[in-house]
C-alpha cells in the first residue's frame, strides 16, 4: 500500500459546512463569529472577554499596586544587601527589581497592563532602587522613617553637592530597572467586534 493513501487527514469538505471552531472554547462556530483581536470566537466567549475587560477597574489597579509595593519592598531589601556586598553588577540587580515589580503587578492585576500600570511600576522601581542604594551608600541604617521620602531625591541632591558619578550611577540603575518594569506592564486591550456572519 502506498504511503500516500494513509493521508486521511486531508479530507475535502463542501463549502456548505463550516468547520471552524471557537478558538477559545473549541465549540463549533455555526452561524457566525466574533473577533477578539485576531481570534475567531463564539458569542459567549466574546461576552466573557468583554466582561473581564470591563472589570479592569480601580479595584484591580489598586490590587496591582499592592502586590507591586510588596515586591518593591522585598526586592529593594535584596538590592540593599547586594549593594552593600558588591557594588558592581548592580545594573543587573536593578533589572531584577524592575522585573519582580512588573511580574508582581501583573499577578495583582490578573494580567492587565496599560499606561497607568506602567507609570506605577516605574515609580515603584525608582523608589526601590534609589532608596536601597542610597541607604546602602550612606552606611547608616538608622535613618528615621520620615526621612525616607527625602532620600528619594538623594541623587539630585548629590549632583548639587558635587557627588556626580554616584548620582549618575544610581539614576542609571534606576532607569534600567524602570525600563523593564515599564515594558512588563505594557497594556493591551483586546478589540472585540462582531457578530460576523460567515461568507463575508
Ligand atoms: Zn467560545
């Protein structure tokens, strides 16, 4: 028997039967379909995606900030200890901070991103990196808690008093981390259209 005759997957279907399935739930699409971005889906799935998207509310954003802040605190602590130990390679550690914060915010937001998430993630990364590195450089852990907001401007103050290279380095690290956090929180909102009848 020639091998060609085993090719039974290649069947011929008449144009009357549409054999497309919803790309989300695999149900057959009989009368028409909805577009969710590039996917062809059934109407229940389109409605579900719409509902989830509408739920991208303040509450989701706040939860995302909460998980992001937690990650910022933890990764900032790690950054602080690493900075005291090594000093070099800190640019990679800054990426780690941005990454941890971005990931945590994604988990908190159930995968949503967008401009406000990006701004928040970048802000948290800046806070974590600058605060941790400033505290590490100061070598005095007894900074009162109320002074922390002031420390956030430490690089700019240092520039003013002539510690230019340290300030530039800190800002460079922060920027690298922020870029990662920013990229991770890039949002996509899905475009839903339909119903489209078949044959268009
Ligand atoms: Zn479906």
